[in-house]
């Protein structure tokens, strides 16, 4: 196992030339159903190439598309940063940003702690529109791309979906910022809605799993899963995987509402804040008990667990044939998803709550010291 020190993190390597593949990690979990998975491979032994300093902690996961990394900071600014680590633009949103952004068709969408949603051109940093909710926004937006040219509350068009502490999931016209519909939950919405075949799937502080028509906002089904769901779910083949604040991790059939299996360590019962990552046969998730877990999807059998030595609030990312993990101690790790063995670690020394953004050969991660870090190979 190779362990690298992060003591040189103040050095910034300014890269030149077309070194980065122009690929996208456009949402905080990589796709609309929040699989947390990409075919992009990472180097065997990544190096820290550069870092960019904001004025306060970075708690949100970064996203990247069209050669620009977009990340919000607790300082209230949304940043557009080039692949060489230089500032392209920034906008002041008026309050802290703890929610990841979403990039779709050249526009970055993000919410802040004032409950305000911004649509910003990725190329220029120009604000296209804003929308206001009545509570803070802690979760990422997602998008439903319906039939072109039919953005109305009867469904079909590009609908931006975002939850708020005002108890509502908001459906917003992604092009204009006009509110289309609101769906009311029974408590705060802290996570983000996964979108699967036109259905928004999400939990909340009401402990319910909600299934809502993404085009119309109409409720399809809801059921009790816990007392409090803080993170976001992952969906695959009409099955969802959800962790909760009670320390239980559950697999549910969305069509029948039946629980297929669950895991709960009765000795600790520490929360699952992170969202799951899915492979063909396994589901991976981190916990505040410091472990990363791998379960067999079909029956919930525990395949392995690894102690990372720090709380794992950041969601893991399955990148090619390795699992990328970050923790609140400030460690970044690459694990073998087959057996959990650790192949590489890097000590940033500052807590990480948002999962990395991954493109082929590179990943980007924000930390509590207010820095966005780029890893790859020179």
C-alpha cells in the first residue's frame, strides 16, 4: 500500500496544454438515477496536481463538464474553475452553498442556504435566472428531460427538481426558472431526488421514501423507511437502496413497496449520511462508524467492510475497476471493489463531506480547508 503525505498541499501546479479529457461528471452522483458509477479509469498512483483556494469550507461535491469544474463554497460563491486550476468566473449568491450543483446543456444549477436556486452559464458565469424557495437548500438538483417543447405542469419538458427545508420538492422549468409544481413532504428535504424512468425517488426528515411523477409532481407512492433519511438514494431496475440516520441500510422494491433486505449494526447504529454506489452485483456505502461496506445486491450479504479511520459522509464513487472513497479525517482512498483491499491513500488533512467528481484519468474533491484539489498524473 502506498501512502502519500498531503503536506505539500499549498503548492499549485499550473498545467498547460490540452491535458484533460473533455468528459463530464455533470451531477454529484454521476447520473440521474444516482448510481455513483463511471466507466472512467483513474491512475494506479494518482498525484495531487493543483489546488484552488476559496474563502471558506467546501462541503458540496464538485461537478465538471465542458472543461469547467463548478463548485460552491460556504463563502457564498459559486466558482467556475478551469482544468488548469485557474479561476474562470465566480458569482456571489448571497449565502453559503452546501449543496452540489448540476450541469445540463451548458447551464449549472445550484441552491444556497437562503433557499435560492441559480441557473448559471458554465462558459461565462452569467446568471440566467433565479428561483426562490422558502427554506434552505442542502441537496443537489436533478433534472427530468421529457418531451422537447412541452414545459408545463402537465408534464413532458425539462424539469429541474430540487428539495428544500420548506418541506417541498420543487419542479422548475429548467429553461426559464418558472415554477411548475410543488410536492409537499412532511418535513425537511435534506437530500437530492434520484430520477428513474420519469419518477423522482427521495427520502426526507419525515422518514418516508417518496415516489413522485417528475413531470407533474403527482404522488405515486410513499412509505415509511426510517425516522430520518439524510442522504440520497440510488435506483437500479426499479430497486432502490437507502441509508438512514438510525444506522439502517435498506433495499426496497419500488413497484411493490416491499423490503428485500436490510442491514443494521445493533452495536453502533451510527448514521448513513453518504449515498450508495452501485456495481452490477454490489452496492457500496460509507457510514459514520468509519467503515465502507460492500453488500451483495440480490440478498444483502455483507461481502466486506473496511475501516477508513474517519467518518464517511462523502458518497463513494465506483470509477472503472476501483472504488474512490473520502472521509472526514481528510483521507482519500482507492479500494478494490472485489475485496475492499486498499491500493492507494492520500492524506489531505482536512475533512471531506462531498464526493469526488471523476473524469477519465482525473478526480476533483473539495475539503473543509476551502480548497478544491485535482488528482491525476503529470
